[in-house]
C-alpha cells in the first residue's frame, strides 16, 4: 500500500517547507497522521497509519473534508457487507435474519412506516453494532431459534444485543407495553394471567389500573358490571 501511495509525492518532505497547519497525531476516520510526506500537485501530503495496519499517503485537503477516512479498507468492507446483504435478500429468498434486520431499521428510521410513532417516534433506536448486517445476522442466528421472534426485553430500550432475545409469539405478547405485571396478596402475575384468574376481561383490568387509577385490590376484586364491550366505560362512573 505504501509503495502505491508514494506515487502521489512529486516533492518529498525534505524539499518542502513544513505546512502551517500541523496534522501530525490527529485522527481522521480510521487514519492517524504520522508525518509530513511532501507535496503533490500543489497540495500537502501526509503519511497516515490506518487502523487496519496499512500506511497511506493522503492529501491534507481530503482528510479535512472527510473525503478520505481509511486506506481503502473501509470501502472494501462496505462492499463486502452490501454483497452479503444482497445475497440474503434475493427475490423470493429473503432470510429470517435479513427480514428482521430490515424490519427493525424501518421501525426506527422510516417516518412513513405506519407504526413509526411506537418505535423511532418515541426514541427507540438500533445500536451502532447492529447497523452492520453481518454482525446482526451472526447474533440473530445464534440467539433466535426456529419458532421464535426477535424480542426487546425492555420495551423502552433499543434494539441491541443486551436488550434483545429470542421469544415465542406468546412470550412476546406478554411483553407488550399494554401488558403489565401486577403484585397482589403476595403473588405476581402478568395482567393477562390475572384476567384469567379473576374472570375479568383483560382490557377492563388494564383500564381500571392504568386509565382510571383504581387500587390493585379494588381492580382485581370488583365484579365486572357488564361483560359487553362498553364495560370499562360504565365502570369509570364508579370512581
């Protein structure tokens, strides 16, 4: 790499006045400036060490503008990732991992998505690590089994390895924002289980506790006034 980069140098550093702006030690993307390398085509050149270990001689103007941020390895990496994504997304051959990768990014970053307000609209994001499809794919394939879906443990948290798991549809439904864990009489169950235990409609219980702020004991022990769909509306008058 260094041999090819030297072709840019028309006048070596020993024959040039040192630049007014010293970039030595500064980082630009994956490149750290090591030393002044001379001039080429009237522009200042700098010898840089890339994070991958390669040396590269770069125009100072390209460093400052952000046009060059690696020795070329970043471009190769992105090209490889794009090829990997395309391989997982051929028409009619989309993998489970690719579908979930596409889904979570759509939820968090596409304002036109019908439920964007429930995800990106309320601050849910995808961690930097999972912006790379190969990284996400490797985690997904080792953590989400057949019959399971990608599930966030904390529904207010991001899509990230430490906040995600594989979960069955039933387990996912118990982890929605509308479902809550309720402790009463020394026992903790989710709202759906309390509804089954008491015979009171789950939506009615949710409204009693979250909408009308009933005490837990009253919410779980007060018989339902009406089994119809307007039950919660009638009960609200009892406050």
